[in-house]
């Protein structure tokens, strides 16, 4: 089979093939339009870094590479998230995916990527180990229940309810919306973090989302079955109550039955949340530098930085 395999760039035209591959690998349907949106990083001047392995007209494996502009103090770096690693069961364990990923990483290096980061599951973790990724520790998750009619959760099972939920969420988040961009909450401390430019935030809007005022501080939120908190600036550990109150009120009106946070361990927000709530271990964070002096140990990620947000 191997000789017939071609590696092709993950262009707009390939998103239907990618969606078909994901349906077989992950067992649920993906909208090619959503995938197009996710991979449209043309605003950075760098795009189409990922690869798909094609056997004739059929996609058998994928390696997604999503470039993002990072800042660290007054320096800028081009980071790239390695994501959407998938292979059909019949080609796993053959090295086919390994070669695809190696080529995708090389193309990205040649196109100027300074470092890679990744938040994989266990299967992808092993594949990434082989490519030299090192691990910074896991994100910490916090789920805070909100008493409401669980429209979002029911929407996962019933498409009609989902449409209703999305339209309510869009309306309410639009009403509460503030700016189109804001400063990453880790930027002031000089951490290595994504530059939340207007184009970056707009590209993320596959689901109802907005930057809203949460009790005096900007919060970037997206509505799913939970109200997901993409980023939230907290001045100190005692500072959380007004923000949580405001976020819970928005979640209640939208029908999101919890607030969901994913934070880098040790950050102000994570410390503040862990004093009040029981957290859980979430995705591991892997990094791989492409050149010296990238301050990888200072990497701080938010929920909003995930491919799924
Ligand atoms: C993640 C995934 C894409 C990795 O694909 P894979 O085929 O398992 O991984 P590789 O192509 O790297 O294959 C490597 C394995 O094949 C073996 N192998 C056999 N022949 C090989 C060869 N010629 N060259 C390299 N490796 C070879 C390796 O030893 C390795 O085994 P090991 O993991 O026990 O060490 C695949 O497991 C998958 O699709 N999982 C489901 C989707 C998923 O969860 N994706 C992650 C989302 S974050």
C-alpha cells in the first residue's frame, strides 16, 4: 500500500477529505466548513502547513499544524500547534503516520516556525515523543456547576435544541460583547503567550463567542454545553468573585450548565480557582523548539488557545 501513498498539503480543497477521515477515526461528524475556518491562518501570512496522506482519493492519515503569533515581552515568535493527528486503524503501527508527521514538521520549520506546542491524548503523546517533544506538565481544568435549564447539554443530543441554544447564545453574547481583541492575560508578566489580535480572535468564532465584561475584567468566552472561559484576567486570588458571578449569570441565561476553565498550572487564575474548587488534570502540554533562545519554559496557554475552542 505504502508506494501508492501521496503526502499533500492541507489546503481548503482537502477539508472534505479530512472530515471523512475524522468521521472514521473519531466516530463523529465534522463540518468541512468548520475545519476550513480553523485552518485559515492566512492573516499571519503563513498557512497550509499541515499534511494529509492520500491513498488514491481517500485520506488515510493527517498531521495538522496551526501557526500562531506569540509574544514574550517585546519579542515575537512564530509558534505552531501540532494537532489533528489521525490515522485509519488499518495503517496504524506501520510508520506511515510517523513519516507524515516528520515531513509536516520539516515543512513548518522551513516556513519559519520557531517552536511547536501540542496538547495531545495518550496515543498522540507516544507519536510526539518519537519526534523529540518534551513535556511541561498538564493543564488544570475546573468545572463549576451553574443552576439552569441545560439547553446546551440537551443540544448535544437533539439538533433542534442545539439550533435554539446556538441562536440564544449568539444573541446574548452579542448583547454582552465588548471589544474585538484584548491583551492575553499572561502578556503583562512577559510570558510566552499567543497574541490575541483581532484576526486571531475572529478566526476562532466557529461557535457563539465574545469578549465580555465579567465583573469589571474582560473575559473571552464561548458557548457549548458549558460556558467555556477562553481567558480571564485576574489581578489576585481574592479577585475572582465578581468575575465568577458575572460569568455564571451569562451561563444561566444561555442554558450552559457549568463554567469550564482550562488553565496553565501555577498561574494567578489557576491558583485562585484551586483555592475554591476541586480541579482535574487535563491535557499534557508538549513543546519542541526549532531554534535556540525561544523561552519555552515560559509558555502559558489558555483554554482559548486550544484548537477546539
Ligand atoms: C495518533 C495516531 C495518529 C498515531 O498513529 P500510529 O500509526 O499509531 O503511529 P505511528 O505512525 O507513529 O506508528 C508508530 C508505531 O508503529 C511502529 N512501527 C512499525 N513499523 C514502523 C516503521 N517502519 N517506522 C516507524 N514506526 C513503525 C512503531 O514502533 C510505533 O509503535 P509504538 O507506538 O508501540 O512505539 C493514531 O494512533 C490515531 O489515529 N489515533 C486515534 C486518533 C487520535 O486519538 N488522535 C490524537 C488526537 S490528539
